């Protein structure tokens, strides 16, 4: 997991255009790219969603953020750290 800090001093990585977001939406888990919330894939489990996010982040060498339904960040991963 990245320890890089943003310009705001937090532990969140600098947002890149090709970051991947995984978040809970009702009973489902969705995966989408940063700033592309309307273009997403839906999965039944967090594990399935993380697997897909890992594939995308590996392709772009980017990061994955796992967020809760309110949009708060639960986890940050580098493309090579997604489990």
C-alpha cells in the first residue's frame, strides 16, 4: 500500500485519472475508473470486484481505492498490492 501523501497532507494517494474505485452500492459491489462513475461493472461480492479492479489497475499501473457507500476511503492499494 502506498504511503505517498497528497498535497492536503493526508495518507490518500494523489488522484490519477486512471485510478480504480471499488465501492458498495446496495447489495452489490461496483468497479469504475476515477471520474467515470456512470460507466461501471457490478459484482455480487467484494472479492469479485477486487479481482476485476486488480486486472484494471495492473493494465494502467494505477491504484485501487475501496470506498464505503458514503464515499469514504476504507483501503488504498497500489496496482501490485491488490489481494
